[in-house]
């Protein structure tokens, strides 16, 4: 009898403890992911602030030549198609960077489904157009030894091209799951799409963090922004966020408190690194031009 009572008390205690640990891990993972998202959105809004202040302001005054200060060969007199692609690309950069986070806000999704559907259509269309204009910019102006080219070397060309292809493929998959009303799949692909669309933003954050960690440019030539570190970063800008996202989704689906707690801690560390990169990019890359 006593043994039975002891066993049931012990089991109850373990269950209760397990339950507490589980709910604590759930709360920790949710809080860490929301905090990551909040910091990322702040960083992306700072990017938008820079784009509007620098590119938008000069475009309003009809002064496109000034773009070449930041974007060498961004404006080439006489190259109407090439210049048009750059102008559309920069304009859409603002739309896609604001539209993405709005799509992921659960409050907006549930309270304003009409807005979610409208913004979703604009977001998908913009994701396609920014990829197509980006591809025109990358390949339309040569590869190497060509002084009109934006990027040098086949490595950088392939890295950013794969990014553009992933954006378009993920956009189609996200929409197709929405059309089939398979919401869980739709939401997972929407997150993957957000990560690849944010690739070029991650590149800037990652580059500044890399320079900071190495106490100066390492693995690339700061004059031409060319070298192995830049090629690796061109792939890592979307592959690394995708890997982290898959780990997060895996831990979230698994009923394992330890996994979730570890993921929450990892996310906090990554948020700290991302916050540092955002601050460095804002101060070093963007603020001097606004
Ligand atoms: C999807 C989100 C994207 C956003 C928000 C975005 C935004 C921008 C911005 C703001 C610039 C001006 C450079 C600066 O001032 O920092 C730029 C340049 C450029 N973008 Fe994009 N872009 C995106 C995707 C792409 C893709 C998918 C490609 C290639 C296929 C691409 C190719 C380029 C190229 C070649 C340049 C000029 C060189 C450079 O500064 O990197 N972009 N982009």
C-alpha cells in the first residue's frame, strides 16, 4: 500500500514536473522566436529607411547619377533597359521588405484576412519581379573583366542566381498550399520564403559581422568586394537562415523540452549576433548615405 502511494506520488510529481518543463520550454521557444522576429523587422525597417532616404530622395529630384556613389554602374547613360531594371528593383525592395513581415504577423492574419490575401498577392508578385530584375542586373551587365558588371566572378553570380530561383520556387509552393487550404504547409513555406527573400539583407548584416569579428576585411578585397569570403557569403545569406529555420520547425514539432530549450538559447545567441550586424550595417553602410 505504502509502496503504491509512494509510486503514484512519484509518478504524479514527475508528470507535473515534466509538464512544467514542457510548458516552460514552449514559452521560451515562442519568446525567443518572437524576439528574433522583432529584431529582424527593426533591422529590415532600417534598411527600408536607407533605401527611401537615399534612392527615393535622389529619384524624386531626377538625380539618378548619384546612385553610382553606392551602386557603381547602377546608372549607365544610354542603357535604358538596364537602368529601368535597377529603378524597378530598388522600388520593389521597399515593397517586399515591408510586405514580408506584415504577412507573418498572426494578429493581422486572423483579424484582417482580407488584408492578408491582398498583401500576399502583392508580396508574391513583388518577390517574382525583384528576382527577375535582379537576374537582369546580375547577368545583363556581364560577368568578369567587364567594367559594367555589378558582381565579379562566376561564384557570386551563381550564389545570387540560386537565391533568385529559390525565391520564385518557394513563392509558387507557398501560394499553391494557400490555394489548397493546407494552412500548416502554407505557413511553413511562407517562413521559408521570408528567409530567402531576406537573403540580400542577411548578406549586408553578415558582411558587417564578418568584418567586425575579423577586425577588418578578411578573405576578400575591400576595394572590389571580391574574394572567397564574399562567394561563401553569397550562398550562406539564404542557406544558413534556411538551416536554422528547419531546426526551429523540427524542435517545435518535437515534444522534447530539452530540444526546445536548446533551440531557444541558440535563437537568443543568433539574435544577439544579428543585432550586432544590424547596428554595424546601419552605422557603417546605410547612415552615411541618408
Ligand atoms: C528579394 C529581396 C531583395 C531586396 C530587398 C533587394 C534590394 C536591393 C537594394 C536596396 C540594392 C541597392 C544596393 C544597396 O544600396 O545596398 C540592390 C542591389 C542589387 N540587387 Fe537586389 N534585392 C533583392 C533581391 C535581389 C536578387 C534576388 C538579386 C539577383 C538575382 C538581386 C540583385 C542585385 C544586384 C546585382 C544589385 C547591385 C549590386 C549590389 O549592390 O549588390 N537582388 N538590391
